[in-house]
């Protein structure tokens, strides 16, 4: 990976295309894992309520107030889901135990839904996915979600944790609205959405995950909104922002026990290789632009929940959720 990044622009573009095609195949095959999380019978501070969807079906927000500190002063962590988000429960709840952070002095928040949405405001409903109304996730994250958190009495010391699909929206929201979000985590993200091959990868993945047509999001590529929402192209606006960027090298931590997990491991490797390539270069650019960037790049790890859960607890241990 490191030697490839030192090569010339043409070679890097070719590498990006090859890796993106591999990752496109991975995105349409990688599964969701098995649920084993704490949450279905949650803490006394748990609430599940609907908030304004601005024209799309009103989303549910599941949240756990801090049980060990005053929620008004406890840092608030908002976990955004990945591409295969479901309308029933956030993957962070069903696949990890990060809701336990509410017992470590944090308010934990998980919006539900947003499959293949990229947490954006879409131009129109995606008819191929059976939608009757367009996604309005950007409006939710900039308006009704912060309003709801204020209503719950949660502190405004907020971190957005964006997983995979949600990493770029998390970065851009923290960049544009530091009054709402103090910092953002890019968790195995793809911060160069307009890189060669990426739009093909994203369209294939979104169509496989729910039959969503990304032309319904911002129009046929190239389009202005795609460039406006590409973190790589907007690093100049990130001076002073607090970002944590995680990715791994796509290397398994041991042999998979069966054929099913062997296939998932290959898919997770391809995705994480692309994420590492983009995340490393993005971090350098953002830091040069004056952003406060913490990086966590691991030689072992694939695109899978176990590694993301482990990284959340490393961030907690570093105290970054509290102070940036």
C-alpha cells in the first residue's frame, strides 16, 4: 500500500480502479454478521422515539443516557450505520456492545435506518428501491436529531462515528456544522468519493443493498453535489476540526473457521484495502490543511464489526471522545 502511494498519478489511478472494482464485488457479498449485543433489554436510561423525517418516514432514534454521570455534562456519541442499515435496529446495537459506553460516562445515540442513503438529502425517491419519498437524512442530522438530543438533556459535546458508508457524511457534517458536532470518526471510510472507480463501486453496492439507484441521490455523475460532499476535495475547510481516522490493512487475524466466513473475509479484505489507501492520504491532506487529525492504522484487520468495536474502545481509552 505504501509503495503504491508513492507511485505516479497514472499508476495510482489504475490501482484505484482495480481496488474499487474488487471492493464493489466485496460490498455486494459481505454479510452483516450475527447479533449478540446488549440493547434489546437495555438500561433504565434507554429511550426509543421517533423524530421529524422532513418528508421521509420519521426515523427512530434509540439512545442510552449516561448511567454514571450527569447526561448534561456527559459526552454524547452518535453512531451512524453502514450501507446495509435496517429499519429495525442500528448495526452498532445488533452487532457490537458499544451501548455499554453509557455505563462509562457517555450518552450513546443510534439513529435507525438509512440503508444505502449515505445520510444525504436525495433529489428524489429511488423508485427501483420502492421508495415513495426521498431520503432526508442530512436534514435530520442537522435539525431534528440535534433538537431531540437537546430535548433529552444530552450535552452538546458530540461526536459523530461514521462507519464505512457513513464516514464521509460524518466528516462533512463536523466540518460544516461544528456548532452541532464537536468531532467526527471515520471508521473504515472512503473519504474520496469521486476517485477513479469509486462511483462505479458505490452504485453497484447501493443497488445490491436494496436496489437503490444513486442517480436519484445527486444525479448522474459527474455532478456538483458529489464533489461538494467529497472530504478529500474539501480539506481546506477542515482547519481546526477534530477528526479520528481508522482503517486496517485488510489482513485477517487468523484463518476463518469455515467456507462462509472465508468468503466474508475475502470481501472484508478488499473493502478495507481501499479504505486504508484513501484514509491514509486523506489524513495527510487534512492535517496539512490544519485539521486536528488522530490516525489509527492497523496492519491486521478487515471490514468487520469486531474491529470497529475494538477501535471504539481504543478511542474511549485515549479520552478523545471527551476532549478531541
